[in-house]
C-alpha cells in the first residue's frame, strides 16, 4: 500500500513539474478555435469526472482561458469562433463581468422568455427620438450599488 502511495506521489510530482514547464514555456503554436474549444471541453470533462456530475454552469477566469489557449489576450471575435465549436457539444461561453461563464445551452430552454411586445410603445417613441431615457437611468445600477447623490 505504501509503495502504491509513493508511486502516486511521484507521478503527481512529475505531473506538477510538467505543468510548471508548460505554463512557463512560450507557446510555439497558436491554437485555433477548434483546438481551444476541445481543450475547454476536456477541462469540463475532467471536472465532471472528478465531481461525478454534469456541470450545467460554471465560471472560468480569463487567465485560465489564456493559459489553456496559449493566448496573450482573448478577443470577442475569438470567443465567437470558439463558441461555434462549443455549440456542437451543447455549450455556450460568454463574458460575465470579470470572468467567463460556460453553460449547457439546453439549460436556457427552461428560462423565462421576454418579448419586445411588452415595451412596444417605448420602442416606438425611442426610434422616433421622442423617448425620455432619463426616467430609466436607475436601471443602470445594481441593487447593491445604489444611486450616488451629488
């Protein structure tokens, strides 16, 4: 039993060292959208295997995506290209405040639906240049932020 633990510990140390080399080594190849989607899906698969359940939603830091994809920066256009591939796996990636989120696209089917009919009058006035947007300013703050007074 102790020998098995020692082998596992050695394997973990070796893998950790390999991960450090991978992170610090400059990328020799820039991954395309398909490869980037596949690595993200592999990360999801790994977490699902570890937890024993399907992840319907989770967040991932931008730095993690840059590491996974070997990129200095992530553009909205590249996220769109990755999403084309993720869609085949039933996933959607999007930017959410200060990190990215991935959801099972099918989860959206159970969400409430909004239609523009509800505010048809306001839309008509806005498109005619006659809508008073000042009345909506409070909608731009979150409940936690409150409204700053001068």
